[in-house]
């Protein structure tokens, strides 16, 4: 089968498209024909060796995948054979891959594989962040930093589906328009020196209840200072490359919370929780509360170029690779 392989932690330009043996499902695993694999910023970190966990070389990147089950290993449910499933694992940038059966969710009939693969991590994080960590309520106001990326787009869709007013912060007019098209009520340019003034105007006298922050750096403190009393600042990641250092007196004076949202860590600690959030994602799709989608679709050979574009902040939304094409 064809697969994208990483032989050294030198970045996407050195990834290779190779022919390798088909994987074999082990105990509790399923073998799928990968119909779609979602890519995220973490994939760029992994192939550079900059993620907190390093996969042994050589390896096939790609963790979010959807496809049809071809075979199951010992102990995996046999009735999964032939069904379309989605789940998080390893080796998704290939024509075939194995997944833990416990991580697989059977896809609703109308949920396309590309949309499913685009949603697993970003939407799972947003659902866990807003429902479990942030206790978001209908009628509250959310600020999404880095709103035009795959993480931000998912946050817009989920928080809007929960009845929140959503303000998107993005760095260019094209990105702000994309965030508005996804469902944000307003969009601001957070690269301007006085962007908090623009945020205040966008709030129109309302309080800011939740910050969804996958960016960190210089923007985190300004966003935290903008929270209303009782607000929640959800820490998603550090796409800016800089980890913010916040004065803790701000949390005291504002009676505000700083909350870490590590859905991956939560799921690794309890595999059943990962499956629960994935099932919740499927439920929200069937209820019409959220509308995940792939923002761009690419062939397997284009994966290195797509990862490079994400690292260069040139990609809007969530890209998906279709290995069978």
C-alpha cells in the first residue's frame, strides 16, 4: 500500500510517499481502508520532532481518520466489518491503517468520511472544552482566538450550536470573512495594537464569558483581562510558539478561571472518555447542532505540501487527505 513516511525529524519537505506492507490488526484493533485523514498543526510538530511525544522513526503521520472496516483482530467486534467508522489512532496518511476498536464510532449514514476525519480532534476538543471544562451556557459570549484555523472553526461551530454569541479574532480580512461564513457573529483583527478596543465595541456592553485560546503568546493576557467576572479562559494550545505568563492577581480580581483543555490527555487517561466525546460529536451532527466539514481536500501525495502550508499559517480551516485518490 502507499503511505507517507517520516524518516527524520526534519519537517514536511522530507516526507516521502512510499510503498509499504499492509498493516495487520492486533488484539482489539480493526483494519480500515482509509477514506479520509484530517491534518492539524500537531502533525507538523510531530514530523519536526517538536511535539511532547516523539513517534519512533520511521513512522506514518496522521491521527484522525475515517474509512470502512476491512477486518478485525482478536477481541474486536466482528459486526464492525463493512461499516464506516471514524477514530483517532496512528498512521492515517496511508491507504490502510489500524485503529483501536474502542476508539471507533460508526458514522451516521449522511456523515461523509471527509467531514468526519476533519472533525475528530478539533470538534472533540471544542465539545470537551465548552461542555466539560467551560460549562458554556446558551446566551453567553465567546471569543475565539485564531478563529480561521481548523481549531478555531470548530470552536465557532460548536459554541454557536450551544447558543452562544461568537466573536472571532483572526489576522487577515480573508480569514475574518471565513470565520463569519462559518457562523461567527462578529470578527475582529487581533493583530492591531488596540484590538481590545475593537473587542469592547464588538461586545456592545455585554460581558465576555469565555475565551477559547489555541494561540497563547501576547494575546492571552489581553484576552484574559477582557473577561467579565466569573469568566473562563480555556487554554487549548500555543500555536504562536510562545507560552503566555499571566499575572495570577487577574484571576483573583476578576473571579475568573484559567482552565486547561487537554482532550487528548483526558482520552489517554480513560479510553472510554475519548469514545464518549466521539459519540457526542456524532449525536450533535445528527441533531443538526453542528456542521463539520473539510475545508479543503487533497490527494495523498500532496500531504507534505499541506503540512508545510499549515506550519506557515497559510491554510484556512481544516484540510483533509484522501489516500484512495
